[in-house]
C-alpha cells in the first residue's frame, strides 16, 4: 500500500513538472502569441487548449503533390481526404502528451497508402520521440497508433485533441493523481466523456473524479488486454 502511494505521488509530481516545463518552453519560443485559429467542432476546453499550449506553422506542400498522388492510382476521394486533413490540421504543433512517448510533435499528412484492413490510411504527424510506433489516420478517419498493428485510439483526430485538452486541464486542477497499471478499475457509476470519442483510450467522469483508461499503444504491440491497461485517476476536478 505504501509503495503504491509513493508511485501515485511520483506520477502526480512528474505530471505537473512535465506540463510546467512545456509551459515555460512554449512561452519562450512563442513570446507574444499571434492569433491562433481553432478548427470548428471542438469544445471550448479544446479551443482554449490550442490557444494556451499549441501554435501553428505554415505547412508547405509540393505544388504537384495532388497530381503525383493521382498518377499513382490513388482514388480521388482519398486524395481529397488527405488534403482536407492538412487544410484543417496541418502545421499544428502540440505539447507533450501524458503517454505515448509524448505523442505527435506536430500534425501533417504523409504517406498515403492502402490499409491491410481495407481502405486507405496516412500518417497523421511526426512523432516527438518514439521510434517504436507512429500515429495515423485510418480508413474511417480514426486516430490510431501503429506499432506491430494499427489500433484506433479515438474515432477522430478531434477526439485526440479533446483528450489532450482534458488531460492538461485535469492535471492542473486535480487535488490527487493516481496511476494504476494492468488492474481493471471499477467504473460503476461513471459516465463516458463523449467529446474524446474514445475507442481503446477512453475517459470517464463521476462527480469530481475523472478516469482515463489507456490500452491502445500496448494493444498495438499485441499485448493481452489484462496487461495493456494503464489507468490515470484525477480526483478533485470540479466542473
């Protein structure tokens, strides 16, 4: 019990330190922030997250990219989807994610290719540190992690942004943060947080407690579910 409490305390302190460090770096590099656009369809929390922790750069793409993609025999509707992702999200620089080796560094479409499951997929952005896995947009626009096999984390990239916004908000407002590995947490009485659009990574709320259940990346490494689960509990988060 004491060892578990020490792990919880370390997770709490480490989480706060990581977010504080990013805040200092963001302020240093961005200085006085220019106007930051926010894609529509996000909650006010996610919009504030983008304003406070993200910034944009001008994403330059080859002028003949569309022609070259079509010449490879890629269906036009897939090229449209690929380009629409860049118009909406390309050039968004993200802060570190709590898990996934800090997640994508920035969002930009790349490597449009057939998916083994059918349809087409493409890389969603450059990973920040990991060489073991990457992130992609799947055939149904799901935001996925890919190691040995692709696994959808959220139904869309909007879900990933909403989950990051919720994590940043929760880590600053929680009075206690706990991490539990592998064990299943009793979620009786909790309701899913709908805006994160979770698939294998989900968020749950009951009163002032938020629970994030992460299984996606470990499932992508073909780990059994009972070993893949990582749960973070944020207590004292008032609405």
